[in-house]
C-alpha cells in the first residue's frame, strides 16, 4: 500500500498539486475529491509501475485507487470517491472507472448463441449420465431448460452451494416457482428473479414461462419431475448441485461457457 500511495505522491508532484506555505515549505496533500482519482487514473495508465511495467490491467489500477482511498480514511479524511451530497460513489468517478475498465479489458470473449440442437445434445448427455448421474441429473436438466426458455443468466436461477454462500433473500429458491393455476393442472409458471445483473437496485421481476409441446424439451415438465422426485421447502435452493459425487463436475463446470 505504501508504494501505491507514493505513486500518488508522484502524481501530485508531477502536476504541482501539493499545498504549501507562502514560502513553499510544509508541503501537504490537498483536500481530495473524485477529480483527483480520475486524473490519477489517467496518470497511472500513462506511467510505469514500480517494476517498470505499464498499467495494462484494470485490476492493477483499482489497487492503486483503493490504496489512496484507504490512505484518506486512515488520515481522517473523507473518501474522495464518495459524493458528499448522496453518500454514494460519485457518478463521474464510476463512469470514468467503467471507461477505464473497457479500455484495459483486453480481448473480448467470443460468445456464440446456444441453439436448440446444441441444448438437446446437452440434455441427452445429461440424461445418459455422461456429465452427471444420480439426483443431480434432474437439477441439471431442469436448470438448463429453465435458463434457455427464460433467457436467464446462470446466477439468476442457480446458487454456487449451500451454507455460507446461500441466501434465500437473493438466490433462487423453490418458492420462486409458481405453478399457475395449480401444480396438477399447470398452464404456465411464474418465476421470480430476485437479483440480476441489470437490476442493480434489486427490485426483482417476474417471468411467465409456458410449456413446450415436446415433454422432453419442456421446462415445466422438467421442473415438475424435479419437484416430485425431490420435494423441498419453499426456502430451499431451487437447484441443488451439492449432491453430486466427488468425481462429478461442480456447478461452475456444468455451466462453463
């Protein structure tokens, strides 16, 4: 942290931002604002690190910004990234960080759409036990179909594991699935998405999903098979990938791009 703060001192010296007495003595760090962090970010992207390398990753830039913010708090100064009017991160600072992340993000990942044919192949491999076996197969099949038909991200309908990582207030649970009008005579389901990437304020939203004409390619039929074979309380995780055998892939492996 000390070396990173010294880099900030070099930035203040470079742009003559130190406070001093009328005779030029008693140099002091000026009151910091979000503008200091913004210009310091640009300074970092154009100078060398202590090891002689250019700042080529957004993570390294964040480490220096975090060090300056920690230094300010340790010296009883306001956090320069926080807007005093809203007590939230300053919008200009956030936008500049986002632009810096985009600039230093490197090569974008190549993403291809998942076709129905590819999904059918994945489902067939899951059902014959090629990627999983036992009770987790029902979880995997139902999760794949629900995510495909509802256009969900993996994090919106699954959880990494139980225990400390599971939070029924934010993660998908059995109670988030509603069979309408009833379980036995289901015409469609309503799935409540509590938290998503585009829902920063965690307002949540509901998705209506209708059945498919093919029972083997239907999210509602898959969910009903799972719920019948593995009854759980409404507060339980929607899908439980912790029941896999030790030699089976984890949730991250099962849903890896």
